[in-house]
């Protein structure tokens, strides 16, 4: 178990750390503090080089992971002067905090469509950098880490997870082994007798669908077969982004996506569209925290978020640790701009990259759970897939089709589980065009969401606003009807003023009461 109590105070020569408890501090604190200071200075002065998807130079430093008090600075101690303060959060609640979003099957249908919750970009113990860098102790998947993944998917109420493991070590495993099926409790997902995934059992009678895939230069999601029977050939195809890799991905029935859009230029993405690129990430969680990516690709302060971490790690603050992600929250503008620009070259979906590895913060927060637990990461964001009326919402191929066609919204669910949102095009001949499709001129209908019953909230509700974007530029405001004014790619972003989260944000929630992006719909193309 990680340290649960951290005390720190500002000193002229640096930080003083005390980790353990007020009456029983852990030994060698002075040496630990010195090591922390040295590691921080080294990381900031010369960030470690490594492969693109490798560990973050700063946050994944083994030394720094033991030093949350140093990393957080005075904010972690409750005040600018380092003084500790006992505070209590407001308690006027309509619904308490929950480990996961409201179960999707309980959400109201929209025009007969049911909702299911999906995670895209997810790593298991087959990824070389998962599980605190020890994914395969003794050559076998890290059992506690794998159990954390299973428990996290179930607790967060995820319905389908698209595993996207790194080729090292996933491409070295037989295809069926990549799904970590436990024959004592799980079952295979089969289509025409072919195993295409696994149904992981949850303890409450529910289950989570798992579909295999990779993440490297491309991110094929939902493979129905290996890329090649020969593992050596498979490994090369999984690492490529040429026509041969695209062809193998298509033959395997997977959706060819690209992760880390922030690290790609538009021209390179346009070139991939010609080979069959189906989607990109509009937000990536790793990028949101990584100092180097923030600086180099997102144009943000490398460590600008660190000053705001204090209340989420201080057990006396009353703040909900799951809301720690708000410190890095906001639109990743370069990725969104590239996603919009790609619509001129094809219908390209945009996903939220959870990118969970459970390898960043093995430090126990105030709720007794590690900072980067699978459950916590999966709680933060998801895809809300819309299943057509009459279709089986638990059919893996129906869910794969919903993802491929853009029948979903990308939702930052840490801000609340949305219900009843809708975006559609109604044309002059009475037909309805869904997100991900194209149609003739008509009227765009935008229905605003509400917080789902049971979603954590204060008695006071949030404020919600809708912006319609056309070809990447804000074009119309508000829910209701908006006649189209010519060809273009239209989408909606719903923003939220999270007044309902005030009781979960400590004694002073005011700094967090700002407009935040909540839901991104997919595009509707008007011819």
C-alpha cells in the first residue's frame, strides 16, 4: 500500500516531507527529500528520451512517485505558507459520489436508441510499460494488475473495452491469449464460430466485453482475428502504418485509428486517410499530464497543473480524489483542430483516449486507492455509444458498428453522466441523418442533456450550454433548431458549469466553477 499521509512545509532550502502519520513518520525522511529534489531537478533539466509511448520522464520517475509532497508543493499543505488546515466540504447532496457512472442500461432511450459505455485506448499486462513497468513477472501477466483492470472495468460500469496493447509484448502472444480469458468465470465472444473477444464476468452478475487490438503508429481496435498467423509477421504489421498494415487491419475486421493526435501533423494524417484511417483521438489523458507533450505538442505549461493538486491529495480537504483530473482538464486544441480539418477528407471519428496503464502514480490517495488506478482512470471519460432501436445493445458487432459509424458521443463523465442528449439532421424529405453520416440541407436539431438520475450532484444543478461547430468554427449557440447554411461538417460541443460538483471540491470550490467541455458529438456532413 502506498503512503496515505503527507505533511510538507516550505523551507528556504526546499521542501520538508513527512510520509506516514503525524505520530509515526516513516524513517529516512531527510534522505528521501534530498532524493526527491535531485530527481525533480534532473527530470526538469534533461527529460529522459525514449520511445514515443514510453514512460513519462517526470511523472513516472521511480523516485518521484514516492514523493507526492514534493511534487505538489505548498498547495498540498493547505495554504501558501505551508500551514495545514482542517476543512470540511459542503454536505448538501442530492446524490453522493459513485465509483462509476450511472449504469448505461438505466439511461433513458433517445428515439428508441439505447446507450452503452465504451473505453477506447486501454492497456493490459501485455503492454511493456503497464503495471508499474512490471507487466510480466516470471513471464506471466501480472495477476494483481490484471485483477485491478477487471475490477476497474466493472466498478466504472464499462460495457465494452477496446484493448489496445503495445506490440511489445502483445504481438508475441497467441491471438486468443491476448484477451486474458479466465475460463472459470468468463466466456468467449463468438461470431460464426470465430472467437473475437471475451466477456469478462463482474461479481454483480454484469459483464464487460473485451475486444483485442494494438497501439503503435496505428491503433487497430476490435480485431476479429490476428493480423497474420506468423507472429513475426504480425509484430511488424502491428508496428507499421503503411498500406500493408492497413490491409491487414481491414482483413482482421478492426477499426484503424490513430492515438496521440497532438503528436501528428495534419499532412501526415491526411495521407493516412487515403489508406483507410477511420478515426483519431480528440483528447488523450497521457498527453494531458505529460510535461513534455504539454509543452511541445499542446502549447501548455509543462507543470502548470501541479499547483492545483493539493486538495485532491489532502485527506482533510474534503475534495473527491476522482476529481484530480480536473487539474489537467480542458480542450486539447491541436487535436480537435486536426480532427475537424480531416472531415474534408473523409468521415473521421474522434475518440477520448483513456490510455490507462496503471503505471503513473502508485501512491494511495485519500480514498485509499492509488492515484492512477484503472477504476479511477476509467471513471473519467468514455464513449457513449447509441444502439439503434431493435438492435441488441450487448452484441459486440453492434457496438463495433456504432463506434465505426460515429454513433456515439465522447463524454468527460467525471463531470456527470449525461442523459437525453441528441443531435440529428432533419432533411426536407423527412429523413433523419445521424452523427457520422451525411445528408442534404435541412435543420440541425440539438437537444441539451440533463444529469442522469443518480449522477453525483449537489441540490443545485449545473448550467449547460451547446455550441454548434461548422468546419471547426463556432457557428451557432444553444439547443433547439438550426437550419443549415450550406455544405460543411457540423458537430456539437456541450459545455457544463459544474455547480453540482461544489460539495465534492473542498471548502473553496469557486476556482473550479468554470465552463468545461463535457460532451463532443461526432460530425454530420451536409452536402
